[in-house]
């Protein structure tokens, strides 16, 4: 087949755009007595406008060929029966109409497909347009059956492109549901609604939703990157046309515009889906909580707290923490969240001597404070499913006055609170957890001899040393 230009020229009679055709098509379809007038090898254009008598013309010549110069009827220009739609095998528009009216279907497409597969078509020399007749056949089938007739390849690919966009939307939706056990409790608690029931429900279905997300993602990649198929008759299973086949549909080899958009959107959708699926694993780092270095769980801890709730301990608590941390009797010194107090972990040795060392520093800095003995108290918590639950509980417990440390383990369902082992304080911690819609069990302390080790410690101020 000769290579034809893709440019368009205007018909000298109707002024409409023409379609490029090769010399072989023109020469084959002109009546024998007119073929001798052909002089150029290429540059011919086909006019498809109904009512215009010109069929072929050249942009650089006044010579043109009309319907009377051709040996076949031109279906686009010569209305009325018989209207040819398949020039290779002699099928007409009226034949398709009659078959659809009598049987409700059309077998002509299947007949053409079977003949195309064995290479019997000759559209280049029989069809005035010089291209595949299947476009004409499909248009006639649509006219006969309405909108539900055989769709064109472009329409089918457009439908596939729209399907791809819906699948990508489904990817994001299922990824949201797969991580709902994590983000939904945070959202509900933020709006003052109960969250524990929703968290447990979505945790149960997290794995199915995650698998569905990955499955839809695979479908989205297939729809976006599947190889373009050659022309086949709509609704008929057949072999794709090759580049040498006269029934190859021009422009059908590459991705459609909608498919290109699918490919562009697919990658950010994939990144978003992965981010949502992994959300429970990194949410704690995004939301943030006051981390606590537990050190030795059996160590003795002292909390340096203001005398009254809401008071400032010192103007620069970090400097005081550094000075106290330099004491040999203090293994760890850190500022509590908000700067309202310090936590001290005592080194192994005499706790009373450590108390005296701390009070000496406080006296030197003219700091008046409560020196409160504290221990790590374990409280079982029910309803936690991921790190978001742990962050929610930790933030609530940190707001309780007198708490010097919080560690929440979502996997083990355990809350560890560093505080004075007093019933009123434990009740305040329990109320804070329950307020976030999680359940709690009875608290337990790891050391039975804690009170004996701290005998003599209590509320200590600068005045105690005077």
C-alpha cells in the first residue's frame, strides 16, 4: 500500500476538507477510459461531502473526478438504494437494515471478519476512500440498531478509559477504608463522637480492603498500559489487523487521549494508595506525641513539679534539667511536655542522698517546687488497633496534672504511666482514657517495695533545707 499524506485540502466545489488517498485507489476506481488522464503519482484527495459531485481532486491542479467518472457507486454521495457500505464483499446499507429488522441482529459483521482473517479484503482498490470498509459497516449497524449497535473501536477504547478512571477512584476509596481503623478514630474524637466501635469494625476488615485495593490497582495498570489492539469488527472475535492489512484503522495503534490521562493519574493514585495502606504504621510520627525515655523500669523516679497547677517551675526549665542531670545521683533528667516540670531518674544508690542532692540544686537556683516520688504504673487498655489509638491515648493522659511519663503499646494493649501511686491520680488517668472511648483494666505497679525505697521523700521545697 502506498503511503498517503495526513494533510487535508479543501474541495474546489463544496469547500470541505478532503481526505488523502493514494494513486492506486484512484486508478483502480476510475472508469477505464478515464484512467489515462492520471498524470501525478500522489497528492489526491477524497471528498466525502453528500451532495457534492466531486470525488477526487488535486490541490495543485484544476482536474478533478466526479461520481460519473467512477466505476462504483459512492455511498456517501449517492443516496438511495443500493447504498454500498462494504465494497469488497458487496454488502449494502439496505441489506444490514433488512437483516436487523428480520432477525434483531446482524451477521454481516461476522462474515466480513471471517473473510478479513483469511486476507480476502481489497479495500484499497475497491473502497473509494481507500481505507477499510468496516467503518461504513459499523455506522450502518448503529443506524439500524440505534445507540446499542456495534460501537466503534474508538468508542470502545473511550469506554475502557472511563472505566480506568472509575477503577482508580475505587483504588483510593478501598485504601481509605483499609486505613479507616486508624484515621477514623482520630477524626471522630476530634469531632466529639465515639470512635472505639468504628475502629474495631474497620480493623476486622482491614486485610480484605487492602487486598481489594491491590487488586483494583492491578486492574488500573492493565487498563492504562495494555497494548493497543488492531481493528476488529465490533462484537466479533477476530485476529487484529496488521500494519500491512488494508483493514488496519488509521490512528488505532497508540493510546487514546483518555488512556494517556489514565497513565498520568495512575502514578499519583498509586502513591496515594500506598500511603493510605501504610498510614497506621507512620501516623504516630505525623501526629506527634511526647515521647518518654523509660530507662530502667525498676528505677526510682522523682517529679519536680510546681506548687500549684498551671504555675511555671522556672523560666528556663531546660537549663535546670541539665544542671540536675550533671549530678552523679541522677541518671536521667528531662523536661516534661509544656515545660511544666521535670522528670528525674535516680541512679542506683541511696535515694535519700539523691533527694538531698536535688534539693541542694533547687535551693541554689531559688526554685520552690514539689518533689514527688513516681513509679511506672501499668494499665491495660482495650480497643486499640494501631499507632493512631496509642497517640490519642497518650495525648489525653499527658494532659493529666502530675503525670511524668506516658508510654502506650498498641500491640500489647498496655498503657504505662509514670506518676505518684495515689488513687485520685489513677482515677484522673482512667477518666482521661475512658474519655477517648477506650476501655481500661485494673492498674498494676511493678514493684511492691517502692514505698519503702522512697520513705522520707515527699513534698520538698527550699524551705525544707533551712
